[in-house]
């Protein structure tokens, strides 16, 4: 993952180009894209895993030497401490399954150039250069398969350790692409060879590229990268960090205030303040915070890619285990309101997150725990069959206030949630409607 501050600034600069859908770039039929993206749209939750040699000293992944917190030599010495001695991919997969996630994205290679799989290219890898002495990627993907979780592959286009890469950002002490195109061509061949290795060996359902800001789509041969991946794995989907040749957008850490206009998007977010394992970072998000963030994301039609950072020995910090377990219990209880749903009500109709069933006849409302007083739905034209609590089925009476018989303006729907039926984190209600959702968006009695 990139430095948050830099990444946010670059994201704003590149937004107009990077958010163009691949269908527009490479002339793929819209129906074909929608069909391919359906599992992603239904999944709602993925788990991001940042695991690499940076966990040995507990420092920033790759950026620590880029930002001169540590020398590149000292950073790479962490290779000697990456043991994976307690690594149990089946335990990882079981925890991810327990969280409710439908896909998991592993950092197969970060900007430091260290591959987790036994790459055939002459470059750093965990099997070749660390005490782990084994492929740690293959058993993880096999464990995901057994758990019914889709494979995702993070891959850094940047490789700041490769001798044929131009260097760090625009401050290159090596060379400029325009001055030595043959050298850049060698790097492109290396990069494409590693992508092909991953694609042929693992056929990831999702590709999560990073680092595209350093070069143009032409320099990266983004169209060729996409074409090569899809030629071998036609159903693969690709994130937006391929200079406009991706399928969905990936805002990082910062939640959008208004609903994004993209057809598909995913918020990637840490469970504390860092992507990889850093023992000094104790700013853990609480389960309540994670759950409310997740509810906001799905209410706005997106997915949450929630990050964990295992230690160098392969164990997952207990705080992250706790977060995923609590999230999983909540997801299991409220699955009908989460997975396979659509984004909910536009702003102004309900003061909180909401989702809809695919046929739009069931409206799900998300209410923070320990709420009191009446809740209200505005502008609902449908008659309500019932309102009940998801997970228990407890019925909630409601009343319609302010409906005038001769006016097309609907009344206000008032109801309350007794403390005894409230969830400790977030209560979810289901409003069964007569027919598909219809909303009033007028100006009331104004002429």
C-alpha cells in the first residue's frame, strides 16, 4: 500500500483519468462487464492482507526506505528475519470466513520487490531469500478455495529494488524512461513475466494493482496488462490503479461523504493506522467503528476491503482477530441486510445507512446501538406491510403522520426500537413494502 498522504493527493490528481471504466477504454460491452462484476457487487466485504518482510522490524512497507526513515540496505536486511514459523494458512482462511468476507486480497509483492511466491525471475522472493524457505502464497490460496473465498492478488507495478526500474518517484538517480527505453523495456518484460506467473499459477478472481501513478498508461502498457490477464482468466476483475484500465474504483482510508458515481467501488481501510504489522501502533478501531463504517459503505453501494497485518512469524495480532470475529458475528446475524443487497435510500429519507433487496421490496435500516426515541422515514410512497428486527423477527409497530388524503405527498413514518431488542453494535430493521420502493422527491406543499 502507498503512503496515505501522498496517495490521497495523487488520487485527487488522477481521479478523472483513473476512474474511467475499462469498458470505455477497451470497448467492452457494458452487459459483459456487469455480468462479470456481479459477484463483487454481492460480496460487500473483503479482507486485505499486508504481509511481507516489513513486519520483521514493524516499519512502513516499502515507504520507510523511500521516505528515508531507514536505508534501503537496512530495510532489505529484514529478509533475514522473515521466518513464517507460525504461519497457518488454514487458520487465516478460517478467520476470514468467520468475518463474513467473500474475498481476500494478499500482497503478493509490494513496492520493495519481495515476492511471496517462488518467482522464476531473478529477483527477491520469500522462498529464495528468507529463512521461511518456502512458497507462502500457494497454501493460502488453497485454503481460501476450501473455505469458498475468492482469491485476490495485490501486485505492485512499482519495484523500487529492481535494477531496471527508474527509481523512486520522479527523483530518479538511475535513469529516465525516455533516455533509456531499452532498459525500461527490460523492466516491462520482467513485470509482465511476474504477472503471467501469478495468473497462470493462481488465476486470481481479483487483481489489486498499486503504484500506477509513477508512469502513464502507455509506459505501463496498461491495455496489454489487462488483455494478457483476461486472455488467461476471462472472469478476472481489476481495480482502478491501472491507469484507467480497471473495473472498479478504490478510495483509500477516506470515506466519501456523498455516494460515489461509479458503478462499483471499494473502500480499503486499515484496522489501526497502518497496513502492515507495527507493534507500536495501538490505535485500533473498535468493532463498533468498523461495523458502522461497513454499514455506511454498503449503504452507498460499495464494498469494504478491511486490512490486517500479520507478524513476521505468520501470527495475526489478537486485536485484529477480535475485530474480525466481532464483525463476523454481526454479519452472520444480519446477513440478509448485507450480502447481495443494493445501496439504500438517498440522503434525506432516513438518518442512517440503509440497503435494499434486489427486487426493492425490502428496505433495511441500520440503527446504532443504544438508540432512543422515534425514528422516521421520509418520502416513502409505498404502504408498509411490516417492520421487524433482523435476526430476531421482533415486530415493530409504526404510524404514519401528516398524510393528507388529497395530497400526493406521503406522510412521515414513525417507529421506535425497544432497548431489549437492540444489537450491542448496530441494530438492523427490515421494512417489508407493498411493491418495489417508490420515493417522493418533490417540494411538499410549495407551489
